[in-house]
């Protein structure tokens, strides 16, 4: 069996796949990050695990392909901690913990940033002095495993050509602009905190706001890092929750919840408009992620006022989370696709490790 591990800030998702060219999922679940690998292995027979694949959020400019993990890879990841102190240390710790429990089982790393490594040069550049680019400051992009899966699904549908916007909307949220099967831009930038407003991250923010918060509150860099990653976004604006379901339930009774939802849709809509301008139009819009796949109200809010781009929803189809939610006469196809990062990891492990 192939074990995949997808570590997030609030849970660790895992799955077991039988090996092959098209790995088949046999089991999946999630555990609290504090419970360790023992909790995952309690759901599987360790003797049956032939390889382990990890989702690694940041590969920097160094890791651009799925990679078998050895001491040099771990050392390389440690050198990238400065790029992603929020995720990489925990992910490396998970790799090392797996190694202790399954010392003879090969492990593989699949990088979220790899999908974007060949973005057009203009999309990579961050408008700061060039000397900082040498220190690794550039647009990297994230949610790459999800976008790889979504694009693969569109290829199977013969719908991957043309001008496409992929929207991965969950507690972390981002978008990617794709032209004829190639990604040309994405909303997340140097870190996953940029771009669209998210559950607890602000998305793009006036740098002056950050400086003023630090001046007025006396927050340290570490305290500011925590605020930007865990106290902003839907949670910060609503002062209630980062969970869209709770905010929608309180929308009518609490104006803060309503404002948080409205702002989320407003910002997402602006990103769609900007990417449509960059693409030169829009032929397909895909919603994925926990919010994108399950919240008809959020999808409708985002798509309102986008008729000038050909986006017209079928209210009934949208309400039942149908695979295609655009109106029959709408020039732009609007799709809902359940993303599956774990299957991408499993397939990569089979290919790189020769288990296919």
C-alpha cells in the first residue's frame, strides 16, 4: 500500500492507496497533528506499507519535481525553513517521525510550489529591489497539488484548452490562471498568506497596515506573523469564526458575519476579473476546496456581477452542487470539481518509486 500524508495546521489527512498506474484509494481519514504518526498507523497495517508520500507546501526554487527523500533532501528542506516557517518545520518533523516508525520504507516529497516553478517571468517578479530576489523573494504559488488534479480532470473532460480560472477555496484560498493547459499566474505569492482573503489569513494587504499595527500595538515579528496567519481573514473581520458555515448561519443576525462573507466574495470576484483581463477572457471557471465544492451561496455571491465575462449560473444546479452549475446559454462553463491532492501524491510516488 501507498500511504499519503497531507499535514495541515489543524489536522493531518492521510490515505492508503493500492499501487499502480492509477492508484486506488482504500482508506482515508484525518487525525489531530498532536497525536503523531502512531494514530495514522493504527488505521493501517504497517507491514503492508511499501512507500509514504508527503505533501510539502514549499520547495522553493530547488525542488520542482516529486522527489525521493534522503538525508540530502531533508537538509535542503531545512535550508528553506526561512521561506516557510509555518509549515516546513512540522512537515520535516513528520518525515522524521515516519522514518522512526517505518525505517525501511521509502518516503517521497510532493511540492505544492512545483506546479508554478515555470510561471512566466513577469508573474514571478515581486516589485521590491532586485537584490532581494537573490535571497529567494519571488512569487512561488501554492495549492499546486490541487491545481494539478483539477487540470488533470479537465483534460479527461477535453476541457483543458482555452482561458481557465481555477479557484481553490477553503480555509486557505487561492486562484490560478491557466491558458491552454499552462498556468500563467496565481494569487498566492511569496507565502500562502497573500492573494485572496482566507479563513484566518488576510490575503493581499497594504504593507502600511502591517507597519501601523506593529507601531500601535508594539507587536514583535513573531506576534505579527501569528496575527497574519491565524487571526485575520474571515475570523478577524467577523470576530466569530473562520468557518463559512457558521458565518452563513449568523449572516442575518450579526452584521459582522455578513460583512465577512460579503468581503470574501468581493475580493474573490476582483481576482477573477483581474485574471480574466490577464487571460484575455474567460471560458471556464472551476470551484474546488471545502468552500468552493460545498457552498452554493458563496459561489453565487462570487459569480454575481460577472455576467460581463459570460458567467451565468443555473440556480438549481448550483443549489445541488452539480458538476456543471452554469446556465445552458452561458458562454462561460462554471464547474464544481472535488479536488483530491492525495491521489496526486499517490500517483507521483508510484511513478517516481517505480511502483506502477
